[in-house]
C-alpha cells in the first residue's frame, strides 16, 4: 500500500519518528506540499495523511486509488468529508491528543492578559522599574480571575478541560453546548450563545469550524460583549470575522483578545489582527507541545493500522 504524508514537518520537525508508519507500507513523508503538488505526490496512494493541506472533491476525483485520508489533527475542516463519504473514502482525525495543552494555552493567554505579564516584563527590561519611585508599578488594569464568568462555546475535550482549569481558579463557568443540563457537572451552567457573549467576562471558543460556526464571532456578537471583556480563540481562525474583531479592539468595544489561530495560516501581512490594539497572537501552537505531538504520531499510526485491519477508528465520515 502506498502511503503519502503530505505535510509531516509541523507534527514531527525531527524530534519524533515516522519509522512505525513506514513499516505499514511504501511510505513517503513530505515536509510540506503546495496545493499544486498534491496530485503528483499522492498519485497511486491508497492512504494520504494531511495536517493542513486541503483535500477537496476535485482532488479526490483525480486520485481514484485513494481510500483513506488520515488527518493529523483534531480539526478536520481541511477535508471535504461529504465528498469523501460519497466516494467511499474513509477520513479519520486525532481526537483528544492535545486537550491538556490547549487548555494550558487558553490560560496562558488569559493570564498574560489579566496580569499583562509580557508588557510588564518588557518595561522592567527597559529600565523602568530601576528608575521607579515606588517599590512596584503597573500601567494596565490587573484582573483577578476568581468569580469572573468564563463562557465556553463548545464543551468537547478542550472546552471541558478549560472548564476544569477555570473551576480551579474559582471562576464561574458557563457553556453554549448541545449537552443537556443533566449531563453537565453542577459547576458548569448552560447558556444560549448571545447571552454567553453579553454576560461573560471571558469568552473562549472550543467548537469545530463548520458552515454553522463560520464567523460566529462578528460585529453583532462583539457588540453584545462588555467593554472589559476578553475573547480567546484556540479553535479555528474563521470562527471570527477578523476585521470585526480588529474594529472592536481598536474602538475599545472589547478589552483584549488572545488568539492561537487565524483565518489564513501563515497570516497575510495585512491581517487586521496583527496590528489591532490589545490583540495577542500565538502561531497555532496550542497543540504543539512535545507530549501532545508524541500522542498525535502514535494515534496517527494506530488509526492507519485500524484501517488496514478493516476496523477503522476515529472515523469522521460516518
Ligand atoms: N489550536 C490548536 O492547536 C488546536 C485547535 N483545535 C481546534 O479546537 C476544536 C475543538 O477541539 P476539541 O474540543 O478537542 O474537539 P471536540 O470534538 O472534543 O469538541 C468539539 C465540541 O464542539 C461541539 N460543537 C459542534 N458544533 C457546535 C456549535 N455550533 N456550537 C457549539 N458547540 C459545537 C461538539 O458537539 C463538541 O462537543 C477542533 O475542532 C479544532 O478546530 C484542536 C486541537 C488543537
Ligand atoms: O489538532 C488540531 O486541530 C490543530 O489545530 C493542530 O493542528
């Protein structure tokens, strides 16, 4: 069986091993693949693995031997799963491998904004503390998390784990989720989406990117938020209308945003969030801890093994 990894570099830049994958077939690992290189590289492959290379219906039609697409991520919005299902192609994802790392990044952004860690550290390095009249200084609002309301959009693995950490900080936790009240622990209260945006001090996005969730954060929802509110996004960039968010930040409509994902990655130089006020951006690394990538590699291999054994697991084309 021919196996092609289209963009293996992000998951394994060299510190992990593809050897267990290579024993499963005639396997080629490409570090990166441009859209116009997909067909040539995947020609004759029964299985392709992709992290962020888009696979659409047209490409599936041009790859008649393709039977399996293993997404090297939890979010599988890069694959047209409806087209795959229609063509009998099995698509799998990697659930839950980075749950703890993502919750950690959510709070890295929240804590950085709440205490302005980087800003104050930079000011100290510039010598401002050395020349200060008092034993301390701060020049931004500093915010305690206890009793603050956090609103989670989506309560799957990363949403739920973020809720657990938030409870640890003594926060009040609310979620927009299809789960019933009976399935929720008593510390997590269910809320409608618009109410979540108007009531909560911090909103954090934990849903997949779908046609329904595309730009769920837009000018109308941002207008519901409090001027002191913070928006966190570790989900997918297109969950947010970025120009609307940049306007809201620049006009003090909301206080700050911490985002790990953008609508185009890498971003265009004119992405309005790159220069927006109080907008903190990490380059899609919530998942990228060594521990999480190690789990990802193992699960990618076991997913392919399960497919070869005729009992595919983590199938998203149901
Ligand atoms: N920044 C990063 O490094 C990472 C980003 N992600 C992104 O985060 C997303 C969530 O990851 P997990 O929590 O692990 O996925 P998950 O599949 O465990 O949870 C997603 C939850 O969202 C819910 N959902 C679906 N549509 C919804 C809607 N319209 N409104 C509210 N909730 C909705 C689902 O029912 C599910 O409970 C992934 O789809 C991916 O896009 C995931 C891992 C790493
Ligand atoms: O696993 C995911 O969904 C990620 O965003 C990392 O690629």
